[in-house]
């Protein structure tokens, strides 16, 4: 089995990753929403539209 982040061999202690660093990289991807699944649910679409219209507090 290879690490899904970098492709190196996995280490049992942090499996399916090769290192704690790659595990943390993957966690960061999850937290940013990089692995989000698209939805066709009308409520999800409406919520996404509302969030897009909301100003970003970090830029103001």
C-alpha cells in the first residue's frame, strides 16, 4: 500500500500514510473541503448560494 499523499510506502503507525506530516496534509485537505462531494440536494444548493453571497470576514 502506498501513501495517498506522496506515494511512498506506508508506515503501520500512521497507516494509510507514510508519515505524520502526510497525515496532517490530508487532514488539512479535509478541513478546507478539498474532498467535499457535490450535492444535488436543493437545500444544499440554496445554502451554498447564501454562503457565496456572504462577505468574507477576513477581507474586511
